[in-house]
C-alpha cells in the first residue's frame, strides 16, 4: 500500500536514552489536550522488564485512542540490545511490511500516530534494512529529539544529514535537556539552530516532576501541526 498523506510523525533521536519516549508522550499529551485523537506506536521494543516494555506502556498510557497492543507494538523483543541482534537471538525476522500494516490500522483510528524509533536513525532492523527504510516506507515526516549533552552537536548534525541524504523530511527538532549540569547549554542550542535546516520546536528543561502538562506546553505543537499539514 502506498501512503501519500502523512497521518503520523516519526520521532527519532540523537541516540538511545535521549528522551524520544519522553518527548513523544509530551506530544501525545499536548495533542490530546487539543481534542485530537492520538496514539503512540513503538514498532520495535527491545528489553522486557517484569513482563512489560516500558516505552510501550508509557506511549499507551499517553494515547487517547484504544488500540490492540500488537498494533501499537508489533515487535516486542526480550533483551535490551540492538534490535536486529535481539531479533536474531529470538528467531524473529523484523518485517517493515508488517509494521506498515499495523501502522495503517492505527492511522485509521487516530488523527495522528506518533511513531517512536528504536535508538537512532541508522539502527539496523534486520540484515539489510535500517530504521531509515522503515520511515521511508511509512512515508512519515521526522522530528529529531536532541539529548542535550556533550557530543550532541555531532550526533544531531549527522542525523540531520542522514535524514536529508535519505530524502526524508525533517519537520523540526527539540532540545531535550537530559543533562542538568550541561555547560554552555544555550550556546550549544544556538549552534544547532544555525546548522539544522528545520525549526527548533521546543526547549525542554530537565525536571524530576512526573507532571507532563507544564513540560508539554513547551513544545510548539501548533507550529508542528501546521508544518505536518503543509507536507500533505
Ligand atoms: N527533560 C527531561 N527531564 C528529566 N528526565 C528526562 C527528560 N527527558 C528524558 N528524561 C528521562 O531520561 C530517561 C530516558 O528518556 P527516554 O526513555 O524518553 O529516552 P529514549 O530516547 O526514548 O530511550 P530509548 O532509546 O531507550 O527508547 C527516562 O528516564 C526519562 O524519564
Ligand atoms: Mg524510548
């Protein structure tokens, strides 16, 4: 099935643990507050804790559309390692076409599907394909979460370059302040603003609080919706 209209957004990050799930949940929260029917999707989750996959549970909790768990998370792998290695160990072959079928079912039930990648954009998902191939098949615009910490400029610019090289559309990026002690934070953000050819859609401070409402207000959701809409 060829997808022409983006009914979703792919959230990638500069690395693992940079806040992709956190920001995806903020987005779901903000969109739900605008009365939009939204659902999160984690196509590939690697790492089971007490019978649950953390990202999957968080995304499901932040969604306001009830969907089958198998569609929200088609591939649930046990071990917290690179997905294609976990899949091979578990005798699973990750198929983009199957993820596409699950995505289509979600997209039929929601106005926007927020799809969270595993790790960064060049993470392999099977022997021959990477996350980029998945994004291309789903035909989704991309939002980049930059985990603001030492080394992030290089990771962010490499990711932006990979997005461009793959012919994907980067709709914006978020500066997620995962390191409360980061030195020269504002200069780092300014350096990225000058070099990334897409708007900064929010600067999210580090916070210990679990209340997402205030944090969600820091993302320019209306601008994001507008940009996604222009691409349709
Ligand atoms: N702005 C923030 N303030 C405080 N804690 C944060 C912030 N952003 C993320 N975190 C925390 O950092 C940790 C990593 O975030 P998260 O799980 O969202 O990363 P991720 O990129 O989705 O990781 P993965 O690659 O495993 O999917 C989590 O414990 C999350 O709650
Ligand atoms: Mg995550």
